[in-house]
């Protein structure tokens, strides 16, 4: 079937941290098959530990970067303390300092259904787990989501997808989190579990 790998790229300025969003590092990961790109993942690492040393408030960091990241701040952080909400800390038993945000992961159509996205995401989280306090994502379909029904079905499917790595819903929000203290299942176990669920689903009677 060939070789699969990930080319992970980022750009950081060789200068002091002058702006709040300098503490946000963007990683663009190209998923490759025999050296040819077949998909892409985008992640953001928010350097909260370093920002604290520079006296930067987390709100300013997320707000300066984008509305997209600000939504993550509002879902995860306590606006009064600027720290991760206590209830989320208790839910995920967070350790470390930084935050890893999974912004998107997309594969070419012919490579979907092989769980390559899960494997790529697992590898990318492995690269950052020692410094990150929490991994967060907002499962949302990027394609075939033109109607409310399609968007709802797409979100349900993606949520089940991320749950295979241990992601859990954060309170009543649309965001899902994964503690870096959580031992993620082996990829073989993930595949086995998904196949079992798909088989049980196919055996259920159709609604009449």
C-alpha cells in the first residue's frame, strides 16, 4: 500500500515576543503517501507557560489572533482568572501549561474511510503531549454541510470519530477535549473498536 508519513511545518519569527499573538504557533501538517500529499491538518499551539513569564493575559493572546481562537478561550477559560475553568480541570485532570488546538484535518476523498486521519492526529498529539495541558477541537464538517440536517449529521459523525482517541465533550459546549494524561488507545485497537461499532450499527433494524 506504500508508505505514509507526515510533513509538519511551522514558521516562527527570530524576534522578541512583541505582540500577544506571537505566543500562538501554527503547525501545518501535510499527510503524505509515498511522498505525495493526500491530506492536511492544521493545529495551533498556544504557549501559555511562556506567555505567563512575559506577563501576557490569555484573553489578549486569543483575542489578538482570531475570532476562531477566541471562541476556544470563551469555552475553556475562566474570564475572571484567565486560567482553565476549574470544572474542566477537574473533568480532564489537566497537567502542563500549553494548549493544543486541532483546527482541521482533511483527506482527499479516495483516502477517506481508512482511518488515516485518526492515525495522523494521534502522531501529532504525541509530538506535543509533554508540554500541553489540554488538546481541544470543535468537530465541524468542512464539506457536504449545506443544510442544517447535513451539518448536524456531519457533527455527530465527527464527534464519534474524535471519541475514538479519547476526546470528551467539554460541558455543554460544541468543543471536545483530551487530557495529555489520558492514555490513548493503540491504533489497532481504535480500528477494531470502530469496526465493531459499524457492524453493530448495520445490524440494527431500520426505522419504518
